[in-house]
């Protein structure tokens, strides 16, 4: 069903935005996952991040909206792959007026026009914005294969070559983890001034290259001896650099030495002798024979002794991010625990630790980590962080089945967010977070059967997100959130038996899903949202007895999900959706008396369910789906008096379901379904 996705939860947890604004350029069909991860990391640094998908509707053309935002932003990040992406019309390009960078690009490359993502770089050059270019290199696996026509491919090839020949600094990445490492080195809010002139750019690029080399080394070699860095310091002292430039580079290098020495100390079972580590680093640095380096480093060591923990924290945090992106969960957990031993008040590191534990299904550990975040937030007095921690603890309690305690935690978080939202009505992030709290409370109330209270909470969320969506019609994510809120309200109305109002509500959500899907046919997530919206409408139509209308809705659901499943056969979630859509259509055909067509449809759904169940025998949900598919087949056979086929389907379905009932005795519904199989089998034996 349309629910709160991981992207929405992450957005809820974003720190309040500040004035530094970044634009991320990427072709969605190729680099959307990379763009999303870069945005997530940068938002945790309290930066405002936008991309082309924020500018889908409104009176101005998309190109005009992009130009307006890039003109007012502070920096542009460009993710460049093999795809060119969509192109604006010549009329839209001409409407921008004279753009010298565009004219130069066409002269240099021989291209007659530029795609939207190419325009984003040209506009950054035109408005003098710092541009950070990251090019997908050998070994990179895009979100989807490149299916662009030859002229698009040649255009993008010319564009990439132009970037290289332009002399513009860029970094090459082969994975999301490597891209994030480059981005973490970037520090755009500190470096934008250095991009203002060519000399500053050269110094910036050299500095970034040195920092990148050190960070790559520490990511590859865990525990390299600090002596390996001594030649680097000698190079810095002999490179004709100014004192300030040397200080910047040396400060980073010293932090690396301290971090590496600290790991060596920990390896000898001593995660507390930080003073000894600094002493070792001091001795290594004393061997340098460059006077300038010694002077700078002596100051840095003094600072290190006063704030050694603070200097270790960001390095460990960044290392944890890289490891986490590589799904090295055990290493990431260990790193975060080291970090928290040094800095126990780091709320977001506690939350990162808890998130990893949730991912690895370690709910008890996750609960402890999120409660650690809660206590840290209380110590620091940060109410916003405390509200996020309450929600995180509540999420774990829901997963553990402790709904009363979860509701209490969600309400504690809601009380804080309500105060924050009232204190600053213009802060959209606080308004949005309040809406999320209302939704979480509604989810628990719904699960507890308190329908009237759940409806009140869901409508409070709907009111908030409705105002936000109206204030910024171009924000596609808020539009999607609004469609989700319609689904939540509709679910309660169905449970209350108010089918006419439920149908109207689901159709309101469907209208939004249709607009989003049409605005970007390549966005698979929005296409799936549309398919599920049709499903909700069909469910109500079935309950109202409108079988013809339900069949049309379910077939619309099927058409979309079938297209998605064919585009990515390895996506198990879409394959499962396709199986469900077959069953929905089949159910209506049975109700209409079309048993022949229903039987064919159920068999198609069964084939998918069988493949999924065999691919992962430990997945209880897929095993249950397979059992339910056999039950549907058996029902058709029973109706058509095909006793032999019915007996075989019943026996097979029961054999699949019985081990699940034994393994999960708390699932009363599964026990009831097993009883149904037994009753049908017994009736055939009489």
C-alpha cells in the first residue's frame, strides 16, 4: 500500500535547513539513487538541497524555474553519467535570453542544443556559481541500462569530453560509496569563495586532491603506520605554499595520524590512552626537517591536545558513512560505538547506530541505541532531536508489538513538535515533522481499533501537508505525501463502513498520483504509486458491488505493475505486486461467474508466487502468498465441481501453510486459514 517510505522518514529527520543552498544535477533514469544519497548526506550537514524534480509544475517553464533557482543558489553539484536526459524545446531555451556559456558550448562541441542536465552546468557557469563535477567512470552500475537513442548518446559524449577539455576539475566515481567520499571532502559551504577566481580554483583543487588521497588511503588501509605520511608533510613544506594553505593541509594530515595511531592503540586493547596516541604523533612530526611545517604543526598539536575528541569525531563519522554505504554493517556498528564512547552526546550517531540495527533486524540493540539518542538529546537540551528520538523508539516498540508504549512515545514527540511548530509557523520543516507525528499516532490508533481517534490524527496530518503542498506546488514530494495522507484517511473510512466517502478520498489521492506519474514517466516509484492507487479504488468498488468498475480499476493496476515487473525482472517486490494484481482481477472474474478466465488468471499469479517462494524459503510472507494462491485455485475448482483438481490444490496449499502456523502461533488469521483448508479437504472425503 502507499505508505511512509524510507526517503520520507529520512526527510522527517533532517535538521532544520539553513540559508546555504545547493542544487544537484543528475539524469533521474541513470543516477537517481546517487542523487538521493548525496542529498541525504548533505542535508545531515544542514544544507538546503534541491534538484530538477522539485520543479515540475507551475506557470514558468521547467528551464526558467531551474535558471531562477540556480541563480539564487550557492553552489551546484553535477553528477554526470552516460545519459543526456530530456531536452527542453528550442523556444524554452530561447526564452532565457542570451547565455554566453551556452553559445560557447555549442561552438566548442558543434552541438545545436543542450539537455536539461547539460543546461544546469551551463547555467552554473553563466551565473558564476561554484560547480562540483562528479563523473561516473568505469565499473559504475547505473540505476537502469542506457536506452537513449544514438543522437542523445553522442550529445552526452560530446558534453563529457567538453568538461574534460574545459580544464574544469572533476572527480570520477565507480560506486555510490566512492561518490559520497568525494562529496564529504568537498565542503561546499567553506569553499565557495575559493571558486571565485582561477587561482583560487587551482589551490582548491590541489587541496582537495591531497585530502582525497589521504581519505581514500584511510578507507583502504585500516591501521597504516603514521610514518607513511611523513613524505607528504615534507612535500607540503617544500611546495611554495602560503602559511594558511599549509595549515589547512597539515591540519587534515595530523588528524589522519591521530586517528590511525588511535586505532593501533585500540588494536592492542588499550579504545582509552588517547594521550599516548598524541605523544606518538608528536614524535613522528618532530622528525620533519622542514621549518615551516614544524611551526605549523606545533600549533596544530597544541590544538589537538585541547580538542582531541572533537577532531576524532568527524573523521570517525565520515568513515562510518562510507562503510555503511558499502553495507559493511558490522564495521559501521563498531565504528559508531567507538565514536559514541568518545562523544556520548552525539545524538545523530546514536540514531545512525539504531538505524543500522533496524536494518539488520536487531531490534533490542536498536531500542538501546535510540534510547541512547533520547538521553543524549535530553542532556544537550535539543528538543527537535529529542522528538526524533521519541519517534525512533516508538517505531521499534511498534515492531516489537508494544503498541501502548509506542503510542506514549509518539505522543511525547508530538507534544514537542507541536510547541516548535507553534513557535515558528513559517518553519516548514517543523510543520512537516508535526504532520509525521500525527500520522504515526494515527497508525497506532488504527492498529488498536480506535478508528475515530485515528481518523482525527490522519486528518490533522492531511491538513498540514495540504497547506505545504499548496504553498509550493512544484514540490513533488509534498504532492506525493498528500496522496499518501488521502490513503490513510480512506483506510479508516473503509473500516468505519463509510464506503462513499472512502471512494471519494481514494480518488482524490489517485488524481495526485496520476499527475505525478504523467509528469515523469521514468519515475518507477510514482508509477507504482499510481498502480496502488487504482488498487485502493478497486477495493472499495468491490465492497460496493460495482464489479465492472472494480475490474477496470484492477486492470489499470495490472497494466502498470506488469510494465514495471517486465522492466526489472529481478525486483522481487514488483513481481509480488504483479502476483497480487492477478489475484485481484481473478477475484472479480469469479464474482462475475467467469470461471474459465478466472482460473487462467489465478494460475498466472500462482506461477509468480511459486517462483518467489522457491527463491527464498525463509520468507514467511511469500510462503503465505503461495498458500493463498492455491486456496484461490481450489475455490474455482470446487465451484466448477472439479474434485480431483480441488483436492490437489487444497493439499498443496495446506502443506505450505501448516509450517507457518506452527512457526508463528500468534498469527490467528493464519490458523483460521489452516482450518479452512482442513474443512474443505474433509468435505471432499465425505
